[in-house]
C-alpha cells in the first residue's frame, strides 16, 4: 500500500482533490459534501496515520458512538473510499452497510397536499410573496431547489423550462395555473428577463436560505419540522403525478432520473396506508 507517511489527509491533498473533483465536473454542492465528509475522517484520525483498522473503527464509531443513520454512514464511507481511490490507497477502502429498502415512508416524513397548501398560505399571510411563489414552483413542477435558477422569464412565457442538472438536460412543462401566477408575479416585480427568483444583488436565490425561510413557516402552518426538508415538495409532486398516471417510466423522465429504481423512492406508500393494507389481509 505504499509508504506509511503517505496515509495522512493533508491540506494539500484536500486542495488537489477539490481541483480534481472540479475537473470531473462535479457540482459545487457535491464537492463541498465530499470534502466535508473527508474532514470528518481526518478529525477522527486526529493526526494518526490512516490504516484499514482505523477506517473500520471510524465506521463503527459513526454507528455506535455518533449514532448516525446507516444511510448517512454509507455516504461518509463512499466519500472516503473515493479519496482512497484517487490517492491509490486501495487497501484502505472499507465496505458500506447493506440496507434493506423500506417499502413505506414514515408518517412523520410524509408531507400531505393540505400541509403544502398551508405552508403557501402561511407565507402569503407573512407577506412573503416570493417565498410562496418559490414553494408553489418547486411543488407544481417537481424541480429541485438547486434548479430554481433555470426558471426564467423566457421559459415561463414559453411554458417550458429547460433544466440542466448533474450533466443532464430535461424539459419541464409549466402548469397553466402556475404560468399565470408567475407571469403576474413577474409583472408586479418588474422582472424583464433572466431568473425569476433572484436576490437584491441579482444572484439566484440561495438554496440554504430558502429552506431556512420555509422551515420558519412550519409553526404557523402547523406542519412538523421533520416534514420540511429540501426534497419533500419534489416527493409530493412525484406521489401526486403517479397517483394520477400510474406511469413510473414517465415519472422518471419528468424527474430526470436515469434509473426507475431511483424514482421508486419517491412513491413509497405512507406508513399508515401500508398498515391499513396489512390489517385488511385478515390473516389474524
């Protein structure tokens, strides 16, 4: 595995790896997460030379000591393994945990349509018209918060948005009612061209700020905090689309997924409904 002195995560290695990821055309968010996760391992090592035994101990500490979810631990391990591959430290790689796929979504994470509408109304009551428009745009079009910059004046007028994300391009239709609302919003705010949702400085709105604002609506809208997270409006769009069409392949196209297996995650049955189905089987 090479010389021992090579098995240290240094600032130079992190800087070089960051440049490598950028050259690989990874998104800024992805690069930031990889580096953050690798620094977590470096912090655990505390200056010690990395060994396979140390990385295994780190993996176990994340589970038993830090009490992270297995899915989160796997993402930390994947980040470490990819750095090891980049450095040629193949002997340091460790296995991720095997997780059985859940067939239902927990009730405390399942955002309902009525809860979504209450969040929109709460934003309007607080005079946060832009936030209300953002929530409705995300949910009615099924896009990611990071894709909001693609929602331009031009695409709203055309009724079709071209979304470019993760090296893929897809076209998303703007619902007629949403188009009408957005055109009115554009006129009221004198937005001539470019992205509809910008800061006062003209930059696209920041994803983290959006979610802080939306989370702040939870109490007034009577929506639990655990239901307000970045992808939940996209999940609600997917569930609603699938309930109407029952076409998983079409939903995958709309969401921009390369694999239908990814799309299946979005249409899990709520826990309560799954419980009712089990109870109705009459096997007791």
